[in-house]
C-alpha cells in the first residue's frame, strides 16, 4: 500500500522510521512545510517530500494517507483524504470535539473506509496481558482503575509551541498522553457517564498546563482516575482493581527506548506475581493491523464506537477543567 505521511515533525519521522522495513505499508511520500530542509531525511528513507497536502490528495498513485498534522486539523484532513479516495490513518486525538470526530467517522463509514488511529499502546505486551487478566475474570468484578502517564520531554520547548496551545492541545498533557490511558479504559470498560477534571500551571507559567487529573464514572459504575504531568521525569502506570485481585502495568521509559514493561498481578490471597515483557515495535504493529483490516484479513482493534467514546471523555475533561464543574456525558 503506497502511503504518504502528512507532517514530518518529531512523531511523523518516528512513523517513517518505524515503517521503513514494513512489507505491508510502503511510504513513498511525505508532506511538510519545511520540505526544502529535509533532503537528507528524504534520501535516507527514499521518499519524496512535498510542501502541500493537495499534491498528495491529487496523486492517484498514493493509496493511503497517514496524518501527523496539528490536532485541530485532524478531522478536516480525514474528510479531505476520504473524499479523495484514500485510506486514512490519523494520529491521536482523532478530533478535538465529539462533533468533529462524528463528522470524520460518518464520512469514513459512507465510503467504506477503515480509519486507523494512533493508539499504538494497545499493542504493548504488558498491556495486552493486563487486558487478558481483566477480561478472563482473574481479578473478579472490576471496581476501579487508576493510571498516570507523565514525562518532561517537552520542557525545552518554547511557550509558543503548538503543544501548549489552548487551541491545538486544550487538555495540556492529556491531549498527547492521557488520551492513550482513556483509550485503554474505553476498550475495557465502555463509555463514560460523567467526568470531573482539574488542570493547573504549577511548574510552568500559563498557558502551559503542566498538571491535570480527572475522575471518571463509567456507565457500568466502574470509577477511574487519570492524571498526567509534563513537568516530572518519566512515569507510567495503569492499575485495575477487582474484588478478587488487582493487576498493574508499569513502564520505565518512553516508546523510543527498548526497556521492557513490568506487570504485577495480585490474586485473591494477596500473592503477587511479577513478569517482564519485552519492548516491541507497537507503532508498526498498529499500522500493519490497520493495513490487514483494509484488505479484509482481520478486524481493526479500535472500533468507531470506542473512538467516539474516548473523544467524549476528552471533550468532557476540557469542559470540566475550564468550568470547574462535573460534566455529564450520559444523563
């Protein structure tokens, strides 16, 4: 499948590198406003880099588009790609509003397009094993989930960087990181019913939101807490509590490092079992799963319903954080 990556910033380059040896996705083009400064990168990965999205949309030899563009453009860029007859994969978040997400997914559904989404963390070996513990009933009835994903990789960026913009990243660190955690939650526990969140600028000056936390009540009664900081060294944890045990996944570093993940399972007798799970190329796994779904070899792991449910939580977190009120998603 001949593919173009739109947006060759940090993560766009990670995508190109991760798929360089893929037998299912052949990245032939890239689009970036600084195309004239990317000759070395283009040569290294044998891709043609263009400066305008429309050039890719008009190219009949390109089968699919991967969007790594600013968040506020995602749903509009999806619609343009689908209307040009392209398959589409979009980095998270799918959109910055439920309305935008629904519009994008409606266009995909009408044109029989399977939308891929950048929640590669679903493929982490430790998280897949955690999911199995939960679904097979090893911890009994699920009661509560607590999770945090923090790191300070953005501390060297200028305050005017789009990652700190209330327009492009209204949830602070949640927009880039925490939304992975609620994707896990939605995949396990379904839709959320209500949300209450707080956002603060403690370590950095506003408008940079460096710390956030949200309490989530799911439709089935399960409760959850998600928190993110962009001002602390790396920390990653996802814990699910049941009436017969609990299970916790821990990380020691971000994706681009090869450190293994750790899983702790506690049974009803309080016995803890610790296992380590080797790092894998989860970005490539996610993309190739999407490619397999396009040709009908399998179903894509992230359903449209789950995509919408996650943006419901995202939008509620933003609204609650600004209004200081509890936001009902389902009345």
